[in-house]
């Protein structure tokens, strides 16, 4: 489905250029300048795949296949140009596809000179380097559409046997994002650092920390798909406080209830107070869908498991995103449930804690009998959970060093089972990374063992505070409501060494409300020495 988190978010550029008698986006560009907005597009691409990616093929055949995808890209750029788009983002693997071997992908790779060393407009100087047909087409599209263009392709860089890291076949192969300016100049490239089991590609020895400047919105950062879960470069890029926008090509396989594409994209925008322009592949059979233009306060997104077609999202985006974090005193301090929450955190004498619950001496009746804790697998992790029963209550559940708390009221009771879960440990399936998670989820059925299952529909409404005593500052608020919709938390941030999220008046049933903390420095703790602790890696310039 497509949707907007807020009525104002549907900024599909309505100021038609026709009004000015021109066919380019002059009108919207001008509007952007006046209102502090720019116009961005992301394209969820239903790619044309090689029928047999592991077989060897020729450069000519590889180009034939890639040109089919590039023809679709070109149509999208021309559509976007008519709507005044100033920057467009295409997904990871969208030109060549996936499931290649190191050898079978070779004919699909473009030669990639370093943009730091070479100033180059591939459209205007096509014969400067061999094997750059894909770069040439992308450059020409950017020029023709008059917009910045971000795309992902496979690249090769020859290396010498004197380079001790040079692979035996004499070349590096990288999963690469490229950025072209609106005149077709190659502005920069980013080589994916956190590969997701991609046998065809090498990890660059040093992380690329790439930011690029635009005349319409200042500095953008760039990274790819799985990178979003790691410190380098996704988080470290943002030490440069001038970076207010991220462009993000992905081929992301959704995983409910915590890690669907639109959830983590939106969470990144909220957690870091940036705009996040995310383009995913459209391949429902592989669970790939979910793209969006996200800001901390609102999102325009697309998630569609039913149709087999690409989708262009165009939205107006604030040049200076307004954040949600640290808004403590600007929101409704008088909300009684919030003052009660603050009292609980402050250790108010009228509230007493035991291992399961917080009891307050107020007008509300609390869950007198501590509900049972149980274990269930969620996202391959062994969560400790408590059921969320009744019309209102206050619960806590702990595991290892993390305690999670929930205070909730329900305007209506549904028959569905919900649970509050905690996990504090090393996640080891489909990647190794340490997480601390507090999650309120709707369970798959009535049994405790269904908590953590993948569901997308829910009717349960909650007004709630969810919080935990996290030992990391890197916390992603994952929030998903029925039918793959996104809502904005009312408030979140730190209070008394606890990180909290609160929300009232949900407009659809709650699927997931989670605080997903990352402890990057603990990712490698169970491995032997010399395992390449990356958080310790190259210093930032
Ligand atoms: C890629 O490989 C995975 C697992 O090996 C398989 O499930 C998937 O269908 C393959 N995708 C394509 C497009 O061949
Ligand atoms: C491109 O390849 C051709 C044929 O192999 C070769 O003659 C030419 O020198 C190459 N050009 C460059 C710029 O490398
Ligand atoms: C092309 O775009 C680049 C990057 O924005 C800029 O530095 C350069 O001046 C432009 N070139 C021309 C000829 O406009
Ligand atoms: C918020 O308000 C409280 C009391 O009104 C004050 O103590 C606190 O410093 C304020 N916090 C911020 C971030 O302004
Ligand atoms: C609850 O509040 C009442 C009235 O304020 C007071 O008399 C009583 O001692 C309180 N109970 C606890 C457990 O604090
Ligand atoms: C989950 O953790 C609990 C507590 O440590 C343990 O008793 C249980 O066996 C674990 N379950 C699984 C499936 O590993
Ligand atoms: C969180 O709270 C629990 C229970 O009070 C405590 O054991 C744990 O050490 C705390 N964790 C942190 C990081 O403070």
C-alpha cells in the first residue's frame, strides 16, 4: 500500500509547471526555494532479472539485460522531471540483479575511476574509459532530466599483484552507489561496506565516508541497504552535523515484526533527525518491497506485496528536517499519563516496584497478579515476554542488563494477544550484531508461542509509554500499525537514564512498537582475536 503519515505529507508536487507554460519543473523548483523545501523522488523498481545469474555470459548480453532496466529508469527520470524533481534515488542491484558468483557478475561490471582523482562527465566524454556503458547512460539521464541521480551498480577496479589485498583475479569488485549532478558530472561513489552475503563483491579496505553537496538542500550522506544496521559509515557519517539528508539504495528483504524496510527507514530518520530517501527493489516473492521519503515527523511510503510493478514516489522535503528527539518541553506536559510516567521514573513514593510490575497509588487499578513471563522466538532471538492483558496496566520484563517497561491504557479491548518482550544479546542469524530490544508486539495467535510471528493486520489500540534502561545511545524507534502503515510517536527521548517512546490515539491497530538499540562495540565479542573489530576501524577525517 502507499500512504502518508500525516495529511500534510502528501506533497505530490501539485504546482504544475503547465501553469507557467513550461514543461520542466521550474515551478516546483521555485516553490522549493521559497518555502524551504526541495522535491525528491525514489523509485521502487521491479527489476528484470537474468534467468540464470550463475552462468557465464558476455559483456554484450549483460548490457542487453541491463539496458532493459535502464530503459525503465529513464522513463522514471523523465516522469520525475515533469514534476520538478531535483534528486532521484534508484535501488540497490536494480540494474544487474542478484545471485551472481564472483565470476558470473564480471560482464556486468563497469570500470570505475576514482571521482576524487578524475573529473568526468560520462555522457559528454563517453570514450574516456572502456566498459563504462552503464555510467554513461546514468549520466545522460541525469543531464536530460536536469536532476541529481543516485543509482547502484557493480564496478571493477584493477589492482596490482604488488597490492597484498588484491584478489587473485587481479581486480576488486564492488557493490557501488554513484551520484551524478544535474549536469551529468560524476560527483562521487560509495562502495558498500557491510555486504550481506554477497559473494560477487569485495569489501573495501577502508570505509567510504561519502557526502555530497547539492545547490538545493546542502549536504547528503549515502550508504547502502545492510549498512543501516552498522556504525560505519551510517552513524559515523552523521558526526558531520551538516548532513541533513541520506540517500539509501536497498534490496531489503522484509522481516516482521521488527525489521521491515519502511520501519527501519523511518526509524533512522527519527533517531537521527534526518530526511531519509530510500529506494528498495520491488520483488514480493523475495519479500522485497518498501520504499519511502521519510522525515522525522512524517513519511510518504510505498509497501505493496500484491502488485508486480514498480512505483515512483515524489514528495516535497524540508531542507531542514524538524526532529522529534529532545522535544520534551514542547509537547503536552500536562498529559496526565505522561506526568504519571515521569513520577514512576523519578521513583515517586506512591509508586512501588517489584520484579514484575510498578504499582502506583492512584485512581487506576494495576495488574495485581503478576502475569507469567515466557520465552518465544522473535526474529531468531530468544525473547523474554509478558502478556499484555486487560484495559490498562503497568508491566516490566528484564533480561541480562536490560529492563523494559510498559504503561498502557486501551480505549477498547480486542481479542488479540499482545506481549511485551525484551532481548539483550548477540543476534547471530543473517548477520551478527548485538541488540537491546524492548518490543510491544501483537502475537500471531492466542498462544504465547505465537508472539514474535509475522503478522501485518491488527485492531488493538493502545495509549502507551514504552521505555527501557538501555546502555547505548543508538536506539531505533520501530513503529508499525495495521496494514503496513506508519505513525509518528508523540514523543521520545531520554528521561532519568531511560529511553522512552509514547503514543496516544493510534489511528489503526498496533502491530509493533519497539525500541531497537544497537551496541556496535559488542558485535564481535564472541569471536576470537583478530576478527576485525570494525567499530575500532579507520578514523574519521
Ligand atoms: C536467489 O537465491 C535465493 C537463495 O539461494 C533464492 O531463494 C532466490 O529465489 C534467488 N533469486 C533469484 C532472483 O534467482
Ligand atoms: C579500450 O579498449 C580498446 C580495445 O581493447 C583499446 O584499444 C583501447 O586502448 C581501450 N581504451 C582505453 C581508454 O583504455
Ligand atoms: C556540473 O555539476 C557540478 C556538480 O554540481 C558542478 O560542480 C559543475 O560546476 C557543473 N558544471 C557545469 C558546466 O555546470
Ligand atoms: C524542561 O522543563 C523542565 C521543568 O519545566 C526543566 O527542568 C528542564 O530543564 C527542561 N528541559 C529542557 C531540555 O529544556
Ligand atoms: C495511598 O494514598 C492514600 C491517600 O493519599 C494514603 O493514605 C496511603 O497511605 C497511600 N498508600 C501507599 C501505599 O502509598
Ligand atoms: C530461552 O531462554 C531461556 C532463559 O534463558 C531458556 O530457559 C530457554 O531454554 C531458551 N529457549 C530457547 C529456545 O533457546
Ligand atoms: C537496568 O535495570 C536492571 C534492574 O534494575 C539492572 O539490573 C540493570 O543493571 C540496569 N541496566 C543498566 C544498563 O543500567
